[in-house]
């Protein structure tokens, strides 16, 4: 895909998600013709026309709504794998829609009537990780930076457990007891949508978080897991794999199994898998790697043959939002590493002129060779 086009599509998708959100929010009761939600839909029609292969600008509201209710992959052929729409059958924003919005600066404000409970829960979960970080910083929890690293790594490596007692023991071995206590309190009961009729849970073979169980399919909700083909068709008495071997089937009992909440899985576990993988690859060179140093000032500090790199790993859908979110690291160059499958974002990011403000942009694969070749 040509890179400018990819950026334009990501932007269009962001604006369409916002329009879907505004439409749903402004739609308590009867939608008013000419109301604000309608104006957003008109704009969305324009974005679709500009960024997709549509020959004609969708004119009527019904046409635009049909597009927002269609799988994203049908609108943008380059995203053919994405089968979730922006609006569900009841015209509520889907999780995918909320994810796209979550990256966007144009996110609706806190008091907006359209904000869903789901989204509030998501933010609360993230706040709890941030809280642990500030308690460690202030000394209200012991262990400082190393305890934070252990805490975060543990969450990424244990998003689900079938044995909460065992998890408590392992956490106690990995970090100070007080921090382990706070960590175990973060875990929740496995949600209903992740259990089948017989009370089985299927942890994702990539990220280990419980997969969503639907009538005809079991699949991980993580965009990267999805892209890597973690989904299984469900027939009357069988699971049919696509790209991954069949998942383990875990019988869960009330009180014995638990998982991290959605927000922690989405914003700590999912990106954390990429961070840990890069760290493992670099350590094998060998290079010295510190994860989330200085209480998460950045993701990785990499050292080899007398040189240090300061790295943030960024797996963002929208390179424009990513560019806007960048905060320079005082006195150091911050290397922004995007996954190899987001290579197309580099042209846009480098073209912003941020390299003069103390950033370098590269992919995980290129960064590996940069470190490897540094003699
Ligand atoms: Zn997964």
C-alpha cells in the first residue's frame, strides 16, 4: 500500500469512528433530522469518499449509516481482515470503534453523554496501573523502579490464571509482598462472554487472555492477535483452527480463575508483548536491555559496545495521532520503534520534522540490525 494513502485511510477511519460515536450519542430517543449527529454523518460520508475506493460520495444518511455498520474491511480493502464494523446492530459504537477513538485527540470529553460505561471501566483500569507507579515513586510502596518493572512484566506474562492461589505465590516471589498484594487485587472474574455453556475458558494462544466466545467463532479481541490469525470456527462439536493450533480448554471454577480487566489487557498486556519480544531479540545479540526504566520514563534502555539507545515501542493504528502524542525525552534522543507491519508509517513520521526535536523513527527489524551492527 502506498504510504500517503495508508495515512489518509487511518485518518478517515478516525473521523468515521468519531462520527459513529457522535451519531450514537446524539441519538437518545428519536434522531433529529438536521441535528448534530446528522452533521457528523455528512462529514463521515466525505471522508469515506476521499480515502476509500468509492466512486461516488455517499449522499443519503442511510448510505452513510450502512457504511458505518459494515465491516471495516469492506470499506478499506487494505484492511480486508477487519470484520468488525464501527456501529453494532443496535447502532452502538463497537469496541473497535472505541479503540480507534482512544488513539485520537478528537476523543469526546469526559462529560459527553455518549461516553459508554465500557470506556469508563477501561480508563479506571489504566488508572490503577498508573496509581501503582506513583505509589512506588512516592515510596508508599517499596521497591521503586525494579518493583515497577517486575509488576508490569508479571501482568503481561499472566493476564489469565486458572489458579488464583498459585498466582498469588508466584507474584510474591517476583516482587515485594506489598506490591504483589496490590497486583493480585487487580484481577477480576472471567467475564461471561469468555465462558462457554459448560464453563470453559479458552486463553488466547498468543496473549493468554480469555478469547471471546460467539455462536460460530472463538477469537481473541486483540487487534494484533486478530491480525496474526488467532480465531477458531466453532461447529456443533468442534473447533476449526485458522493459523494457530487449537487453544487449550480450561475448566474454570468460581473463585479459582481470574484475569486482568479489559483496560489492563488492552493498554498494558497487548503492547507489552511487543516490548518483551523486542527485549528478548536484543538480549540474544547480546545487548543489555532494561525494561521500563526510571519508572516507565520510556520503554527500553538498550546498551551495546558503549552506546545507549532510549526506546519507545509504538503500535498505533493512526500515525497522525501517534505523531501528535510524542513527548521528547529531556536531553536524550528517543527512538520510536514501530512494528515491522507498520513500516508504511515511517515516511509520514520522518516527514513531520520531529527528528530535529530529538526523535528517531525505525521499525523493530531495522532497530535490531542497528544495534547488532554497532561494533
Ligand atoms: Zn490474544
